């Protein structure tokens, strides 16, 4: 019988790596977009981090470092979740779409809770489109890396369960324990 238990720690670690790759892809996309549109850097991540940690408002290089810390910190920690999703068998574009909603929710919760941001439906449409596009790059790049690494372990428990009968069926119970 195939292994039906998931390696949680390994999956989360793979997700952290995938999250960092997703941050790199998002950052590259942002820099390319900024060259085309002339949009300046956003320091919302730095301001959010300052509010969360009770730090004084920073400028220049210190603000840039805080921005980077928040980008990489959020991206890698959220990536751990995407790695767990991949380890469980939630792989592919649909799973990355689910993860996209998590990334957006995470950003908006922190930004709004700290008073740094406003609800996205109040934003100018061009800013909203740019933010949604960049977060999509992050979510799908993170998913691609997490899924690729998780595929090396074979199917996850969810995928094994689906092979017993597609869709939700009352006659297909949980996989047996090891």
C-alpha cells in the first residue's frame, strides 16, 4: 500500500523555498511594470511592518530594508502553506488560485488592521489591477515551485483518495491509516 500520511514539515519547508521563489518572481514583475508605467515603489509593506512591530517611521535605506523584510517574510511564511497544500495533493492551477485568495486576504488583513491600507474596493482601479496582477504572479510562481518539488514524492493523500472515485461520493470513505 502507498504511503497515505503527509510529511508536514517537509511540505512546509518546500513551501518556504517556493514562497521565496514567488517573491522573486513578483519583484521582477513589479520592477518590469514600474519601468513601463513609471509607478514609484510602494512602501505599504514597510509601513505595515512598522505598525505591527511598533517601530518609528523610516525613510531611505531603512524603509527599503523593511519593505524587503516584509515582502520576503510574508512570501516565505505564506509559501509554507502552499507547500503543505502541495504535499496534501492540492496541486495545479486551481490550487494556486485558492492560494491567490489567501495571499490577497493576508495582505489586506494586515494593511487594514494597522490602518496603513484601505479596503481594495476603495482604491483607484489602476492601482487595484496592478496589485492583483503582482499577487497573481506570486501565487502562481509559488504554486509552480511547490507543486514541482512535491511531485517528486508522488501523489499526496488527497490525490490518492480521488483515485478511489472522482468527485464527492458517499461510498468512498477516508483512506486507511498506515
